[in-house]
């Protein structure tokens, strides 16, 4: 099995059901290399990242999808960000110790937010309670309440790989109810080990060998952070010259670390002065 990230769509011929598979290898390792997450935390983050990639397939424009779980429990913040080009990044914040187990033990009381950001438009956000046995169940609750589309997910993650399987009724091609029930029952037999280690085609054959399944070509997935020096410049400008100079005077410099990729940006007194003295050149209009 190669360490190649992939996202694959599939469809059940003559049945109004579609599906998706995702496997995160190198991209998941890139996330783990930047933050030393405990196993109980990384397992949840990997699952949420796999889910974000699966759900981002609905994006038909230039934009991104963000899944965010926030709670009052040990694992209080979980963020997974996926773009229309299948790039991902994620982060987690927690209080030790984080137990393994169902959502109530890991997160406590909380909420799950799904935000879709379309470049040039206002973001759309849906929020549901963070309830269920696991993250897959919580996301299924979102679809049941917000989208009213029959949707099932299976997610898994370990120290090597994160993976996910999604099946969903097509909104304009509803098949017979027993078709959906049959496919969901077959998919329910998938194990975490199979999800993490079987190639897509082999996994689908094991689950649905009596169905007519068309598997599309895989699409690449990669880790990429959107932070940049220019973005941090804007943050400091919004902070204001007086406050920026105060921080430099007290600390010697301003250091900003990206929570997603751990990249550090440093601004000394000269940098701050240059940042606030830069201004566009205004060419005076000449009257004739």
C-alpha cells in the first residue's frame, strides 16, 4: 500500500445513491509532524479532517469548508479546513488528560459547526449539538437536521493514516427506500482496519460485491497552510502602530505563530516601522 493521499467518488448504477472514499497519508503525517498531539486527540482530529475532505466535494466554486467542534470538555477545540482543490489543514486544543471513548467523555457538552466560505460571498454556517457516539454520528445529525439528506459516514484515524467513507442519497434521484437501507446495511459492516488499510477498489468490492458500483479516478489531497507574511502584516496593521510599538518595546519583537502549521513570523522595531510607513504612491492628476 503506497503512502498516497487520495479522494475517490463512486456511484451505484441505477440507484439514487452516491459515495466517497478518502485516505490521508502524507497530508496527515504533515499535520502530526507540526504538533505533538496525544493519541486520543490526534484520533479525533484525523477523523474530522477525513470528514472535511468528504464534505468538501459539495463545493462547486472557489472556496473552502471548515468543520469545527467546540466544547466544555477535555478536547475543547477541533478544527478541520479543506478547500475546493483538496488541500487540508487542522488543529486541536485540549486540556489533559483527554480520555478515549464516546463523544461525551472526550468533548463533553458542545457544538459542531460547518462553515462554507465562497470567495466573494458571505459564508454559510450550520450548527448542531455535538451529540452521538462519535464524530461521524454528530455529522450525520447535521445532515438530518439541516440538509435533510440521508447520509452516513464512517471515519477512522491512527498514527499513520486517516480515512473516511460516505454514502448519501442523491437529492434529485431518490431511489426506493429499501435500496438505501440495503446499501447502508452493507456499508455498516466496514471495520476501522479495512477503512485504514484496504485500497479503495478492494474495499468497495468487499462491501458491495453484489451491487453495480462505478468508481471514478482518484483525486490528490495535500496538506497546505494558507498563512503568509502578508496576512500577518494585515493583522498587525489592524492592531495599530501604538500597540505594535508597545509590544516591541516590552518584548524586543513581535512573534506570531500560525496555529495550523507552527510557522513563526518575527517582527522587530525596523519591521514594524517599515510596515506602518509603507503607503501607495499617489500620482497627481494633471489638468490640461
